[in-house]
């Protein structure tokens, strides 16, 4: 279960950064972002999960990656342990949050 704990750390950090970013931009801006970003986020999430499933299975089948049964939960998609899918999800949460945190703040009420 070592990979599960590592995955949890990545997800918790990503969610904490996302929460910080959303609190920083304010409620009205969050509503605008949800309306604007939800479709691209869903499409990107599906693409990332499909690509992770395909390429992780290929790399595991070819022996590039080997997982000890004692370090994974045992749940998998094909050969890929479920924990492997937490990293693209964390990235999907983290990157837009960093975009918000590092982006230019509107100074005159315009969207930035």
C-alpha cells in the first residue's frame, strides 16, 4: 500500500493548492471559471486517463515497470494499478490551480 499513500500525498497537495487558488479568486470568479473550464477539464481528464491506461499497460507488459504486490492495493485497470491513475488526476487538479495562482489579477474589473 506504499503507492496508495504516495498517491494520496499528491492528491492532497493538488487539492490544497486548488482550494487556495479558488479561495483567492473569489466566489463570483469561481462560478465563471466553473462555467468556462468544466468542459475542457472533463475532456482533458478523459484523455489523460485513457492515455495512462494504454501506456501504463504497455510499459508494464514490456517489463519497464514492475510493481510489488505488497505495495499496491490490488485494484487495477488491465495491468496498471489503480494508484497510477492518481498522478494524472492530481495534475488535472494542480495545473489549473497554479494557472490561477500565478496569473495576472484583474485590476479594473476586467477578466484576466
